[in-house]
C-alpha cells in the first residue's frame, strides 16, 4: 500500500475511535513520526494530509528541515531533548512534545526569550514509572506546572506520554485513562502559560485505544511509512 493509502486507513480508524469517544474525527490530530525516513516519503505524508511531522533526533531533523522535507506542515520534536541541543530546536519546532524536566523548561524559556518568541511545549509524563524512560513522574507534575507558570516565553499546551510497549489489544488502556484524568484535572486548575489543549498518546499499535480513552493527538510512524530502517544506531 502507498503512504496515502496507509493514511486513509488510519484516518478511517481514527474516525471510528473518535466516534466511540464522542468526538468529531477532525478533533484528533495525526502526527507522522517520520524518524529514519528521507524527505520524499515525508512529503507524500504531508500531501496526504497529516497534521504535523514529528522527529526524534535533532541532527536528523535539522538536515531534513534544510532539505525542505516538512514544507507545508507543522514540525514537532518528539524525542528526548538534550540540554545542549535546545538552541537548535527552539523556534524550528512548532511544538516540543517532550519537555521532561524543570531544567529543560528553564533552558527552552531562556532560548525563546533570546529569540523573542513563545515556544509551545507539551509535558512528557512517565506514566508507568519506568526507570528506563525519561518523563515527569506524576508526583512531580504540580511543581513543574508551578515552575512553567513562571516562564513567560513558554506555553504548555498539554501532555504527552510513551507508555510501555503494548502487549496486546487493550494492554495500555489503564495508562491512557490515567493520563486523561491528569489532563482533565490540570485543565480544571488555573496556571499562567498552561493550556490543556493536547493529549498526545497512541502510536501505531495502540492509537485507537488511546483515542477511545481521550487522546486528541496520535504519533504514528510504522503504520504510515512501513518498518523503520535504522541508518544509525539508537543513542
Ligand atoms: C517512533 C515514535 C512514535 C511512532 O512509533 P510507531 O510505533 O512506529 O507508530 C511515536 N512517538 C515517539 C516518541 C516515537 O519515537
């Protein structure tokens, strides 16, 4: 199947899941997780109407950006952001989905201030308390929100999470529903610079479950582009 056909199938599954969750299909944003893919398939995904492109690695994103890979679509950074790469990512990414510490938020705020812009971010939540993953522990969220509220050059737009690898249909629903509850609870409180617009959860194996539990942004790679071919080792 072509990339356009893959996206058509995904859109129709998104529409069905959204209907189950009582949402309009258009309320769920489809982010193409385009890591390891060269510019051409990314352009095809944009032509087929994905809402944004998401990249994990800074150098790869900068190279593909310079090659015009993302023209016509917003660009999201979705990988672990190292402190020394903040400079390159702020302003290039319309949304940094993976803000995972107060220190990172402080650096993003400072860089955005130097550029005279406001940088949109999501807070990455480590919902299952996995040691191997970055992300903010649920117990730390309120202090991070207090910190973010005092950073005028950033705007928190919601939450993102990468739950444990799905072990079958429905295995992650409890994490998704816990995230949805956080999303609603935080949205009910008033913090400066904090809007709970986006709940970014759900990948190729579990996006319909995520939407049924309340996600309105899904990040999909292999179901759009096919299996990944790593050209460099994971760092
Ligand atoms: C690669 C990636 C995805 C998409 O993964 P698939 O299983 O290929 O859909 C989503 N989110 C993040 C952060 C990723 O790195």
